[in-house]
């Protein structure tokens, strides 16, 4: 016997649908982590995000902080390698500091 699922969309309860179909709906975004789902044998409706393997979210890598790019005069490294690294902005700022 296949496991048949139901899900709630607005005030409608939709189903039964196969687990594979439920997974495809989650992948398409129609079912979100907050969508209520249920299948026979479960005591109550639960959020789809609590069902292991149903909602898969890939977390994009964090973007590096947006710092002002130093001018070529500020860093010898940028001139030498024609590459800029975020730490270069910190070094350039320290070199311009009146504390030093």
C-alpha cells in the first residue's frame, strides 16, 4: 500500500496524493514548510517542514560583505596581482588611519 498524503491549501484539503507527487509539489514551491500535511496513521496535521526529506532547501553561500574597493594606490597587492580581496580594504583603511 502506498502512503497517500493530504495537504491543506487555503481552506481546502487536497488529496489523496502519492508521496512522490507531494515531494514534486514541494519542489515546485506549491507546498511550503508552513503547509499543513497529513497521512493516515498520523495523529494530526503537521507543517510540511517537519517531515524529513519533504522540503529540501539549498542555502546559497553567503555573499562576501560589500566593501569599497580600494584604489590601486591603496594596496600594493592589488597592483601586483591585479586581484582584490576583501581584507585589502581593511589593510588600506588601516594605512589611511590617523592613529598609525
